[in-house]
């Protein structure tokens, strides 16, 4: 395995020293021989308004980080990095990307978050991970116009985009396994969500969703679901059909009851019920035999007797619960000696 070389290029004209003065910086010369060895280049947070011409010599780059700069455009020579696998352009001033990015045959991860991007190139068939968080543009549909041509995309993040509707343009992404829509204003999921049948991780935290469509049950590969900080008043029954779920977060919703059918989540390992309105756990709750981690903090829970029977638990959160009798708390520690219990 070849050794990876790191190179930090200080390309600003001046660099402030510890005393607040300015020191002239000599341009860094990259020799042809040394350029062959450089695989990872970090130019993040350098206040760059353009990419130094010396970078063009680094033909064997695999990772290039240009985040937190002042770039408004990218040079065409960026398409010459045929071995490039990861490109981070987040937190710049980019309104568009060169179509030639589609010519990078090995590019797997592209981060363009927090840019005023208006469109993305089409045909980036090698791309597997795409991050478009915090887009300044209000019309994300235009940005995603060509995303159906990203045939190998597996991981898509669209956090903090002020979305009020689920972006239907992504429904054509048959290879998608991870979808992050955290911190938007989405009010409902379309029934066509079932088209994303390969999803394994779905993050819907911090939206305005009140109900889930029945077709969600067709996401048979789903293992990790986060619907915390929404407006669910009842536990969505459709979730009990997702028998591959391992991690479920429904915290900080005004849910008052858990259905008896929750026992059908036989593969569940982590369950976050923090800050709901649960008073009593259903009797069949104890049948979640694979459950290892549970957070019931900030619930008006009256009893923990049923939890004493869940011998596979390894971590339990009970902070902010003052309604549990002292003897019940003591029984927990006695009944579950291998479980880390956190309470007030």
C-alpha cells in the first residue's frame, strides 16, 4: 500500500503571525517529482479566491479539500485529476460547477454544501456520496434536475435547505441507501417513497411531519430511522412493519402511547423515546429481545417493572423522570447488573 503524502499550500499573499503583523510568503514550488507522490491536498480555510496554478501539477491527487474559502469558480484543469476520489467544495461562493467534473472517472464523494449553487453537472456516474446541505438557493428542484443521471449514488444529504416538500427528483435514485433530510420544513412524505426500496438509513429529524404513508412499509431494507423533533401525536403504526429496523429515534414528539405491535420490531437494538409523553409501557414491550440501548428520559413514566425483565439491555437513560418510586429504581439496578443506567 502506497504511503499517502499531505501537503498544505499557503497561497495567500500574507499570513498573520502571533503578534498581528504580516509576513510575506514565498510561492511554494511543487517539483514534478514530488508532485507524483502527493495524494491528499488540504487547502481548506485559506481565504482563497482562486486555486493556485501549482496545484495543476498534482496529477495523482485522490483527495482535495477546498472548503471554507472564497472560490466563485473552479478552473477547468480540475477535470485533469483522473484519480480524484473525494472533492470538498463546501462553504465557498460557487454558483455553478464545470460540466467537466463529469469526466472524473473515479470521483466518489462530492461536498458542495453551503454554496449558492444553482445547478450541478449531469452524468456523474461514479459518484456515490453527494452533500448539498444549506443551499442558499430556494429552488432545490432546479439544482437536482440532473440527479437522475447519478446512477451509482448511494448517500445523499440535503440538510438545512428549507424544504417544505419532499424532493421528488430523488425518487429515481435506485441505488440510494442513505438519505439525510434533517432540519428542513417537510410536512409529509409522498407515497412514492416506496420507490427508494434500497434505503437503509433515513434521517427526517427536525421537520414538520405528522403522519407517515403506509407505503413506508415497502422500505424493507431500512435499518436506521430518525423521526425525532417532528409533530407526531401517535406512534406511527407503519413502523412496526419495518422488521429490519435496528435503530429507531422518535424522541421529542408529543406521543402518549406505544402500540402493542411494537414487539414486531424483533431486530431493534437501539430505541430513543426521550421527551415523549409515555406514562405506561405496553406489556409486550418486553418482547424486544434484541434491544440493547433505550432512552426513556423526560417521560412521565409511572413504573419501570417491565424493564427489569429485559435482560439484554446494556444502556438505559432515565434522566428527568421523577415519578418512579425509589424501590422501583433499586430493582432496576438489581435486575439488570450488566446495564449502564443513567438517571437523576
